[in-house]
C-alpha cells in the first residue's frame, strides 16, 4: 500500500530543494538537535545542534523550545531525512579575521575571567587567551588582573580560517613593542633597561617640543 501512495518526501523536495530557505516551527527538542515543521508537510526537518549557531555547542539548544519559529536552509536530503542549518543564514563571526594576518594587533574585550586565561570577544567571535600568553613577565600572567568588560590589545600568533582557529598573545605584543623601543632608542648592550630608555626618549622629546 505504501508503494502505491505518493511519497511526501518527494513533494517536500519538489517544494524545498537543497539550498532553499524555509520558515518552520520547532516541534520537538532532543539532546542532539531540534525537529521542525513548515506546517504544509508531514515531513519534519532536523537541525543538528552544531548547525544552530557558530558555537557548535549543545548549549545552543537552550535557545530553542517547542513553538519557537526558525529560519533555516536545507543542506542535505538523504534516506528520506531532511537536514537543515540555521547558522547557514547567519553572519559568520569568524569573518572578523578575513582581512587579518599573523602578526596583526587587534583590540579585544574580556568576556570572562577564567583560571586558565581570558575568554575574549573579537568582534563577535570568542576565543581564549591562555594564561601564559597574558604578559611577558610571569608574575603579570594572572587572569584576575582583568575583569569582564575590560579592553586589551593582543597580537595574532596563529590563524587558521578552515579550522576556525585563532590564537592571541599579549606576551608577544609586549615583546614586539619592547624590541621596537630598543631598536629605536637604545640597545641591550648599553646596560640600560627599557624604562630608562623610554624615559630618556620622552625627556628628549619634551625638550625638543619646548624649543
């Protein structure tokens, strides 16, 4: 009997082929994703939790419940199962790094202070600056020096767009700034410390400005 009746999946595919956008309502929530329905088909659409947003975390499920309206893109139809992605219709926060490269300095905002470092916001993309990358001097590597909402500069030391991976370092930035200051105003062979070199340079600039 089943083989003699129209397959509702075929009707769904005809109306919503791969790549098309659908508006649907959440009809069921599971630990691994959500099931949605367009209201004009008996076929439910499945959205895996990794396709809910760019965090790829199951915590994103907390933002959805039965009755929630969603907009998603059909990304796969296999064995009569319809898979869709909500994040496919969202702006990718990793695009912040499109025009960035290793060595660039960026300003980030502290989102959370952790024992092993700082969780920071780069535009809308979150990443972790590890504790040992927070300062050149070991005694200054305490994450508790900062609090949520603080802004700091850091240097990009690793950037892998395909893997959506980025590493930042305040330590490398401080080392680069110190090296630049030493190159411009003095050298380590003179026995002068960085503070003395910069202090002397500022005094000379002040005297020049007076003239």
